[in-house]
């Protein structure tokens, strides 16, 4: 099992949080401003994405060809992204 932790700044255009890999993976998204981030595919918008809401962490299980993007309505927000493969 391998872990990769990084801080990614999400802006007002879709920002890649986790890209495709050679194996399935689990990701954990966390940050004090996660409620301001909308999660989805490469064409995510604040209208179509899933809002982080008011929880501390989001855990998502992804297949090897899945990618996750984030977007915010205004400004930028830093997210901690932990990838477990």
C-alpha cells in the first residue's frame, strides 16, 4: 500500500485533484474550506458538482481510469489530497 499526500489549490476552473493511475485507489480530501469545493469530473461546475458540505473529510474509492476534479465559486481554496493505492 502506498500513500501520497499533497496540497492542491482549487480555483474557479476545474482543477485536477487525482488523475488516472495503473491501479484502483482511495482518496481522502480534507481542508478547512472543503464546504466551498464542488467535486466532479473534468467538466465540473458549481451547479453540477457535489458540494463538500460541512464535513471534515471526504473519502472516495476510484477505479484506475477515474479522475476527480474540484472547483470553487470564487477565489481559491487549498485541499489536502491523500491518495492510497
